């Protein structure tokens, strides 16, 4: 009888250890998915040409700098972000730096009414902005327009290495 109880105890402990080892991998798999999507977004943007700012453009009624990759303007253009999502799922955004804010100019992140969240800004008190202000990428959990995401944010730099925008990819939790 005692041998059976010991065997059950050992089996239970092994099961719990196995489960505990699996759980971190779920987060790591999500992180890997975000990093893969980020690489795809950057690669596709780079194929269009180097990033630059030229003039201004209206996005959701706001005048913001016009961000280009090569000759392709990103403001109010959704081909790039939609192609990334077609290949990697999730969501993708190009932000442009406008003063101290970062404005979504190309996105498939949706507002509650189902429309694209263009013209909305990156949370100025969020985790991601702290890293961007230090000219660093951020990967982790964030709140976007009231919803939890596992996401990545990476600075977009012009030819002079100035941060002119942000690449974003993310997956709803």
C-alpha cells in the first residue's frame, strides 16, 4: 500500500514539474512569434527603401510628419501592415514621431468601433515608450486601447540615425 502511495506521489510531482516547465515555454513561444513578426515587418519595410520624413500629412484629422520607406508613403497606407498580418497574423503598426508623441499612421489595430486606430498615439505612460526614449526595442506585455497584447516595439531610424518612428507588432492575449 505504501509503495502505491509513494508511486502516486512521485507521479504527481513529475507531472507538476513537467507542467511548470511547459508554462514558461508558452510565453517564450509568444515572444518568438513577436520577434519573427518584427523581423518580417522590418524586412518588408527595408525592401521599400530607407526610412525618411518628408513634409506633413493629415492622419485622422491630425497634421503629422509624413514617413516614407523609399518612395512609399506610410501615412494612411495599409498595404505593408496588412501584408505582415496576412503572413504572421496578429497586428502591425507604423508610428511616426510627431513632437514628443508617436502617432499611428498605418495600422490594423482596431478601435472598439472596428475602425483602424490611425491617429491614436502610443501610450505616453506605457512600458514601450520608456524603451523607445532610450533608443531601445521593447518586447513584452502591453495595454493597447484597453486590451492586453504581447508585443514588440522597435525604433525606426533615418539615415542620420535619428528616431523618426516605431515599428510595432503584437498579438492579442
